[in-house]
């Protein structure tokens, strides 16, 4: 393996991992103000997740894997089973930490870890082909990650994590990109099935989180027409931004 490819790949995923700290802006917002805007940020996250799943991940996986939709269902069902397990832990674990945090926040962390892991594999595969392609791919991932990380941070805050804990957890999940790039450099571009499966699996995670967890939260939190329309606007904004990247 060319050392320059390894160096470029690792530097790229480290930079991308640092983007997870974009949520630090919340530390400069008053608590009451953050509570007022958090549901719009969650709405934005719904849009980015649906757009990433349906418009980017699924079509990308279908280019090389005919069983893509089956793997999407596997990812969807995995999230369902994981949430059931977390809710069971809520009922049977006396630890107060589990009582404070909604299950969907944990599901979001798992989905984000898988997504970042895939980003690492894709970046490594791109650098193996050529340095310019690797740089272009890194820039594309960086642009894509900024709105995604803002949405993820909002989901963790709404799910019950403190600002500090949400920021740190967002960063730790981002570090799975480093694991992905190491695996990508090891397997090269030979195992296309694994990459396609993970992409489709991540799409299933995103669709489950957006449709089964976050959208019901919007219905529960808001009934006023004006605020509901603003939520819809932010969902559409999230869809458009990811679709145009």
C-alpha cells in the first residue's frame, strides 16, 4: 500500500470527524432559545435522513447490488429490534441515565456510526484509485456532513442528552470513519458487496429513525398551523440540501 494514500486517507477522515463539533454553536445559545428552535432542527434532520437514504444511499448501492432493497429492509428491522431492546432496558434498568434519554437518540447514534464508517470506506477506496479522486470525494463528504451533523446534534439534544454529552457522542460516532478508512485500505476496492450492503443497511437505519421516531415527535410536540408549516419547511430544506450536494 502506497504510504501517501494512507496519509491522505487518514488526514481526510480526521478532518471530517472534526466537523462533528459543528454543534458547538449550541453553547452560545440560551437554553430557552435552544428549546424553541430544536424542533426545527429535528425537522431539518428528518429531511436530511430521508434524502440521504432515498436519493443517495439506495441508488448508490443499487448500482452494484441487486439485493439492495432487501438489505434496506434488514437495516430497518435492525433499528426496530434495537429500539425494542433499548426500551426493554429502560423498563428493567434502575439506572437514572437510561430513564432520561429517549431510545431514538441511541438509534440515531448507531445509524450515524454506520454512516460514518461507510464514509471512511468510500474515502479509502477513492484514494486507492487516485489522489485527485480521493480529495474530490473527501470534499463531497465534508459538504454532506455539515448539515447531517447539525441534524444529528439536534436529535441527541431533543432525545435527552446534555449539550456537552451530545457534542462528545457526536464526535465519537464520527471517529468510526477512521475505522472505516482502515478497513477500506485493507480490503481495497475488491469487496464491493460489503460496501453495498453497509450503504443499504445505513439507508434502512435512516429511514427508520426519520419515519418511526422523529416524525411522531413532531406530531406530539406541535399542533399550531404556523409552527407545523415551519417544520414542513425545514424538512423540505433538509431534503433539498442533501439532494443538491
